């Protein structure tokens, strides 16, 4: 018996985003539900015109309960005597039927919108990773791990770093599922929207609605936020900005040490963190960083959290790898302590200061149950009393979207050019100068056959010139460490940061779109003006937070790129000055030749 189609009726009008594969429908319209396991509050449906797309499940009501369906029984086995004879009339045992089924159900890509993922990463960033844990807590390390998933901590890839480019969450679904979207987004020229690659969800509102963002926008949630939880946004000449703390601080990561537990069966690397405001050392493993990254992403909805360095499957205990991993995590922590919101947050402070096992677990549970996560984070924002002009905000966002997309393209291009240049320094450039040096040395050997006194000085000068060019070749090989490597590191870090921005921008667009939808309902007389004004005011809060974060990003960018370019040019000037001095020294040898 064929499966009975599941029908649903629209409870509200829904203006779907075609670019994200959403289906527009009206109140009272009957839809056929195709898939209910898309996740995050979304289904896939088809209207009577045959158009198919994503719909929010809260906007529709099922007309009848879904009925279980069962596959038809398999065909009866062919008689043994017939196995070696050709099959006819439905008894064909070749692969046509299976291939036909497979091509329809598995290989054919259904209609869907371009979308995207990284999380956290690769976009992110493919750094190298490490773990953290403990000097001061060695005696109680096993207790610290009781409520952690240890089995995969040292043996699997980082779940919060670069999944954005390699795998999407929920990649086991079919239809409009993550794998299809991932495949499309991995195409080099694909650009699903002006925002770039969105990682946390593939549609406009799924994560936002799930975490309470939609409820915040529509005013169905409220809270008496304490003064200590409020995050102030101020007006500046550059627009909304976070209120920067009066006493910034730093945090140093040092003293990596290989430790073990379970009588040596489990090994890990412990790093020591010392914040400047306390000078008290705490011990952290990589999984603690991983947990912190997850909590920051869950809480700070409008703040892009840079990816962590990846884990490693091999070589993670070698000294060079551990030192490099510590350096990379130091860069990540430096970025976090400079952020005016994250650096002052309770969860980050808990990570930097807690040395007691019981307090750590209590703080961990508290952070995981934080009532101001996701969309509810906007309840904590204390914004200026002025209203924002929605058109002006959209114009700013449009410019910033182009900025992010252009900068991301620039980073990829500069990284490629930088890597090519580095290879040339260590290979062709070095070889070319040493070829020249070798030719001069050979010439000197020939001239040395003339033992006349008037020839010896010239021969020595040419031989010295050959040595000079060989030394210049060695200088080219070593030079990238003095200037280019630092530039590549900054470019790589920003490439990872930019990969997290599309999520924030897409979320903001969803909030603005919701506000516009409410204005349309007001114009049609279906929503009170006071309710619409309240929605627009709450959309302003989201805009204030997004604009403040954009302001912070640009401030950081200016400082970072100024420093990067100064170091690069200082290194280049010194490099060519040293070459000039060597050549001048060689030239002087010919004065008495």
C-alpha cells in the first residue's frame, strides 16, 4: 500500500527566502509535508503548484497524524533451476531496477537553495591544535574529567573548529540536508548569497528561532536582567560600539607538559594559563578550550568567535608540535582578551581563573544552562536611547557584506601569493643566486691558474663575489621567517575570522526581514501598530549589537594590519640593506684588483 501523504494547513502567512530554499505560503493554504526531519524547527513541504521548499513547523498545523509506512515485501526468490536462465516479464535480476531506484533516491539532487555551513572553521582556518590540562590540578585531574567525553578528545578531529568547510552538522540527512548543501558550497565559485558561507544553519531563522531569537523579536520572552549581566553599547562618531573596559588585561600560556592518568593509559598535554589581573596559574587541556569555544558560540549570538586550532591525530606530543600549538592558542586567547564583551564575560573568567574541581564543575554546568544564550543574549544589551533608521542600517550592512566578501577574497589571494613567494625564497631564488655564485667561483678557479702577482687580487675579488652570492642565496632561504611568515600568520587568522561572519550577517538579515514582515501585516491591518513598533525596537537591539561588533572588528583590523605591514616592511628593508652591504663589500675588493 502506498504511503499516505501528510497534509498541513498554514496558520500564518510566511514570506520565504527563495535564496535559502524556503517556500512561501499563506494562511489557510494546504501543503504536503515531504520531510519532517530537516531539524531545528524546519520541515520540507510542497504546495499545490508543485513548488517545494523549507517551511517553519510552528507556522503550520498538521491536518492528520502521520501514519507509519512500510516498504513493500521483497519479490519472491527465483527458483533454483531458473538462476542460470534469462529472466523475463518482471523476473529480470540485473541491476536495472536497483539502478533506477538508486538514481532517483540517492544520486538525484533535489531542488534546494544554496546555503551553508564551521562552524567554526576552515573556513575556516586549518591551524594545528593541542590540548590543555594540569600543573596545579594534577592530583585531581581524573576527577575533572568525570563529566567529559574523554574517549574522542585525543583521537578525533576538533568538533568546534573546521567542520565548517569539511562537514556540516546533521550531515546524515537527505533531501535538503547538510551534505547536499556542503557539496554545493565546496564548489569554488559558488556564492549562495552576499553574506558568503553561512555555517551554523542553512536557512534564515532556524538556529535563531531555536535559541529564542524569534521569541525575543516577537516579545514573548522577557527577563529582569541584573546590572552585572548588562552589556552596554554606546554611540560614537563611528557608530554603535561596545563599551570598552577601563582595565584591559592579558593572559600568557606557558609551560606545556605531557601528563597522564588512568595509570598511564591516557596521555595529554597540559598548558598553564596566567591572566595578568590575578597572576594565578591555571591548567587547561585542549578539550577545555574546546568547551569554552562551544559556550562562547552558544551565548554571544552577534559576535563571531574565531576558530580554534585543529586537533592532531599524530605527532601531538612532539616538542615542535606542542610549541607551535601553544603559540597558536596564545594567538586565540590574545584575540579573546582584547574583546570588550568576551573578556568580561562570566564564562571566560571562569575558564581563566577556576582552580577548584568542584567549583569548575559547578561553573561549567551554570554556563551550559545560561538563560541568556542564543537569541536571548539580546535581552542583556543596553542600547542607546536613539532609534535606528532601518534603511541606513541596511545600507551599512550591504557595504559591510561587500567588505567581508572582498576581504575574504583578498586573504585567499594574498595567502596563495605569499605561499608561492615563500617557496620561491627557499627554492628558486636561493638556487639562482647560488648558481651565479658558483659561476663566479669557477671563474676564480680558472683565473687562479695564472700565478702572476698582478692577477691575484682580481682572482681573490671574483672568488669573494662568488661567496657573497652564495651567502645572499642563504639569506633568501631564511628571510621569510623575518617578515613573510608573520604576514601569512595574520592573513590566515583573519581568513578564519571572516569565515565566521556570514552567520552573524545572515542572522541580522533575518531579524530585519521579520520586522519588515510585521510592518506589512500592520499595513494590511492584521497587526496592531503598537506591536509592530515594539518588534522594530527589538530589531534595533539586534542591529545595535551587530553594528557594535562590526565596529570592533574594524578597530582590530586597523591595528593588526598596521602592525603587520610595519613588521613586513621593516624586515624587507633590513633584508635588502644587508644585501646591499654585502654587494658593496664585494665591490670594494676590486679597488686594488
